[in-house]
């Protein structure tokens, strides 16, 4: 799930950069790369935060016996 999220983040970064920069005729490759990397870093940090939050949420639910163990 983590690697799929990273791959999706890369595609998302490329797609958003192409959509945001499509109206400009002259754009440096370094500017495009920085924008893609900005999207990727933000998406991956959000992915890590959400996955860690879900892990601790399910641990709290399991230890509070809302969902019984088998």
C-alpha cells in the first residue's frame, strides 16, 4: 500500500505539473522538477501521517475491546 501510494504520488505530481504549466510556453526543466518534487514530498508525508494514524486508531480500538479478539 505504501509503495502504491508513492507511485500514485509521482503520477499525481507529473499530472498536476503538466496541467499547471501547460499554458506557459517557456518553463525550465528544473522548475518543473521542483514542482513535481514538491507534490511528491507533500503527498508522501500525508500518506505516512495517515497510515500511522490508522495504525494507532486500530490499536486503540483493539485495546479498548470495541472489536473483540478472535
